[in-house]
C-alpha cells in the first residue's frame, strides 16, 4: 500500500465502486428549486431513521443545504438518466435549475421536489451538517417516504458512466 497522499488518484480508485444514483433536491434561500445528482447516499440509522449524503463545499447546492428546512432525495431509475445528467452539470452562482420537464411532486414535509419515475424517494429534515474535508456530510432525519414512485430498475454509476443492474450472481 502506498502512503504518499500527494499522488493518490482517489477519484479513479472510487470509480470502481458501483453506486446508486440519487438526486438531492431542496430550495435555495429565495425559494427556488435546486438539485444535485449524488452517489454518496447511505442509510445511517433505523432508530431514529437517518440517512447521510456528502455535498461538495462551495458547490451549487451547498449554500442552499445550509439554510434548508428539509430536502427530498429521489433514488433514480434507469429511465431518469437525462435527469441525473441535468442535475450533475456544472453551474455558475447565477444559474438556476428548471425541473419542469421531469415529472415531479412536492413533498409534504419539506416542500422539496421528488421525481415520480424514481425507484424510491424520501424526505428529510436536517439532523446535522458535518464539515469534512472538501465536503459537508448532510445527516437527515427521514420523515416521509413517497408512495407514488413508479421506477423499477435503479440507475447505477460505475467507472465514470451510468449503468444498469446486470445478471444475478449465483450464491456460493
């Protein structure tokens, strides 16, 4: 194992870990919808129900997350690859998101958008934001689960590209 952190290609190494693709959506300080494609979603606790997502500091969504009363996370389906690409695009501070072409609904608890063609969606209220390296770990308390998501096959990200689930691996 190398211990020279100067030359580590952590992004390259982590590209070999297949991850589910989700979209974290909230409202900015003036009430505009904003969202970010993430692959860092994970459950943290069942009692209380908590999940975590990592968001880059200084990034498009970070400031909104710091003032948000809540957010929605949609676990995206294969059919939502265009939505994932849209929410992953580079933005400038004056840019805004326009999600009107993607079927969505506002969550009851947060008022944030979740996307109906996802495989699942949840709403969170902030539990805590933890600065860590160049990211902030957003810990959210899950307060609601969407019951009207219609997606079947989850969208994955692997080796810097969108993928779908393949054949089952036999036990044994």
